C-alpha cells in the first residue's frame, strides 16, 4: 500500500509543488491548509497536473488541536511535511505575538498529535535565515546559527530545536518521532506547466515575484535594495533554488525517513544550488531569458538584509542523493510563464 504523507500548508507555494512531486513519486497525500495566505488556485493546479481529483483536502488551522487530531484519526499518516506558518519577516517584527503563536503552536500540535498516534516521521521547513550573516561562506549544516534578527527567523530556530528535542525524547520509545529540517535558501520559479507558482498577497516582499509583477505591469518599477555592498556588482548575493528542485528534495527526505535510511533521528540539510547569484545578475538574467526590459532603479539598502549567503550542498547531495538541476535561466523563464498564466487564470 502507498505510504501516506500529510502536507500542512499544502495549498501554498512550496506545499503545492511538494504535493505534485510526492504524488508523482507514488505517495498518497493529504493536504491541510487554513487558506490564510492563498486561494484554491494552486490546489486546483495540483489536481490538473497530477490528474488526481480526489486528493483529500482539509481546510483546517493546525493551531486547532482537535482538527489536527482528526487528520491523524482519519488517516494512517506515515510522514508529515509541515509548511503551515507565517513567513513575512517585516510583519513578524511588527506582530511578534501573532508569529510566535501561529508558528509554534501549529508545530507543537502536529508533534503532540503525531506522538499520541504512535509516532511519525516529521519534516520541518526551515530556512537559511537561521545562519544570519555568516562569517564563512558557503555555509554548511555545521555553521553555527546566529541569533535571529526577526521573530519569523526565531520561530524557524525554535521549531528546529523543538523537533530535535522531541526526537531525542522519543527515541527508543513506542512513539518514535524522526525529524528532518530542510534549510531552504531562496526558493524561486514555478512548475513547468505554469499551473502552480508563487501567489503573493498584496505587494510582494520577495525579489522574483516583484520582478514578474513589474514585467507584467502590476508594479511600476523594481527597487533594487542597495548597490554599495562589498560584492562584485554591489548587490547582495543569494542562492536561488528552483521550487521544483526544492520539492524533489522533500521527496528524497521523506523517503529517507520512511525507508529507515536515516543516520540520526534528527537530521538537517541545506537545500540550495551552492551557487551565489547577485540581485543585479538575477535581474539581468530575467531580462535576457525572457526578452524583457525591466524598469528598475537602485535604492537604499533594505534593513535586515544579509550581504551574502549561499549553501554548501554536499551533505544533501550525498545523503539525500539529491541535487539542484534546473538552471537559473529555466527557473526565471518558468516564473515569467507562471505570471503570464496567472493573469489568464484570474481573469
Ligand atoms: N530585493 C530587492 N528588491 C525587492 C525585493 C528583494 O532588491 O523588491 C533583494 C533583497 O534586498 C535581497 C534579495 O533581493 O538582497 C533577495 O530578497 P528576498 O526578499 O527575495 O529574499 P531574502 O533573501 O530576503 O529572504 C530570504 C527568505 C526568507 C528569509 C529571509 C531572511 O525568502 O524566508 O531570507 O533574511 F526569512
């Protein structure tokens, strides 16, 4: 019988791509989402791409213990991938209580329910933000985490620690929790079908949705935050990971847990390409690949941005048997195809 994976936050940007890859790898998937930061566009896209009309979908809030408990009662869950969280850095600074309550309580509920149902494999979606402004680049999983600069970043660190501690406490018991934290670098792009992709509400915080919205005319001008950083062209360096590649890393990590291949009960992997790309390079690559002239200007630095971060990916390559494959050009073409298709889907 196919193994079953619960994807919390499965109607969102990364969750929808992961759902597609899980299904194409032969897993059964249960999707839970409170729809606080998305609509049904991506979930409908998932059904079209996979040709599966009967993916169980629960509109629930993981902060509600009884709802999470119902999921585990109605389904034999072999693994959980937990995406359901708020993710806007600036908003988290303004509304820390909202962020701590949502991001911590939902994860605690998942863990407590999973444990009470006999244990489970739990994959937590963490972030490169846990490294902060690292001294030595690229960062490895051993690079020390630095104090978080936002409540959002702090919730990522805290959830990693919670998972580690729960794994430790349940090891050898009848209710074993195994855990993997994947630290994403900068996820961008969309599925090649252009049926699912990033769907920011309001003004995008992140670079690529801002670029595509400027290209399509929803935004007048892209502001590039700072060109006086100590980098070759003066703009920040990031490790942009294609969202489909990222989704495949989740499948590899889930299989590792389910197939009993873990070397430790709690493991951490960087998920990036290992290649730094500057903001300016990314903007120029978008223009080149898509034959578009973008309206952009250089403005002051954005407070809180690190100068540079990119991943050492050897551990994920060797242990997960996973490697980023799509080129940044393919990814930027997919982001543009999604933006154009979205204007048709939402007409
Ligand atoms: N940028 C611009 N203009 C924009 C948006 C972004 O120049 O309109 C620049 C940023 O200054 C940064 C780069 O593009 O140099 C990437 O910015 P993003 O906002 O797309 O991504 P970040 O690297 O800031 O964000 C990532 C993750 C978050 C995480 C954060 C922590 O997306 O989940 O790092 O720093 F919390």
